[in-house]
């Protein structure tokens, strides 16, 4: 019997952490699912979701936020900060398959909020309720996930983050993606359409917009087809639309796998 389902049930029942299945041996949600939005603590639903007993375990970061320290670069950055500010408080930690770590902290109060942020510092990301982490005993291409025996979640309380770290990850610079266009720009784009010369780039942007929000890839393709038919002047061949959707979906899957170390 696989150890994944019993572990998923234990996270939900003993810790109150919402879980959902990932592709076996990978860090991405199953095709056709809503990813972390399906995470639950209901044991009946969890048993149904784990139809494939080899499915890895994802936990939505709604009960805490996570400092994701990736490899040597992240470890060096954190070591330098700890020399400057003092060591991080005792809290739950996981060793990731990329030889990094997940450091769990209580969600902040006083109106502050941590959001998902890639590389807010060298080798360091944040995970919040908008995202998830992969947890033990999951396996991926580069190894397995394991809770640090000295900071195991069943034996260690999750602590508040030190003020210097919280200030850093909740700063305006850390909260604002550098390249993302606001939703109203996409709304205007969808309504106005595009002429020849900008069709491929615009369809690529729209595919990325949908897929970053965990819209199913097949639904994304159908929306692109409709938009291409009604708003591209003239429409691209359907084969081009399929190629664009497939390419962006593959890149998005790779991005999620990299970010959810």
C-alpha cells in the first residue's frame, strides 16, 4: 500500500492542513484539476481524490506562509541575513528535493499579508494561500521530501517570522510582480482584438494569463479558439492556436514545478 494517502489524511486530521493530489513523481497538479483550489481537510474527499495511490501530496499554504530556500544560493543568502539579524526562530522546516528547505511561519497580523513571490531575494521564494508546497513523503525528479527531524510538524510549533523578514516579504516591492499586466489591460485586449502582426504574441499572452490562474489547459485552448475566431483580424489557422496553447501550457507546467520546490 502506498504511503501517500495515509500521510495526506494525517496532514488533514492531525494538523488541519488542506491537501490535494499532485502528479506522481512530479510537483504539478493533475490535468483537469483546479490544483490548490481543491485542497481539503475532509477525509472522505481526500480518499476520493487519491484514486492514484502514488500521487504526490500538495498542501495549500492557507494555515501558514512559507519561506522557500532553494539550493546553495538561497542558503547563502539566508546565512548572511542570520549573521546580520540573528538566527530564525524555532519553527517547522522541511528538506526539499532540491537540497533546499521550506521554513513555515504563522500568517502575519496587523493587516499585513504575504503573497506568492518568486525570487524576492537570491534563491528565495514565498508561498502563501495563493499557492502550495509539495510535502513528504512525496518524490520528484531530484529526490524526496522529508521533514527535518529537529523541526517536525508533529513536534514543533509554527512560529511567527522575525520582523526583519516579515518587513522584507510584505514590502511593496515584494508584493508586486515585475512584469504582470493588470487585469483591466487584458479585459481591454479581449474586447478590442488584434490585427495581423500581433496575433501570435497576443494569443500567447492570453494563454499565459489563463494558465497562471489555473484555468484548465483544454478550457484555455477553447477560449483561445473563440477569441481567435471573433477578435483576430484575420484569424490564425487553428493549428497555430493549438501550438501556442500547448507551448504555453508546457512552460507553465515547468514553471510550477520549478517554483514549488
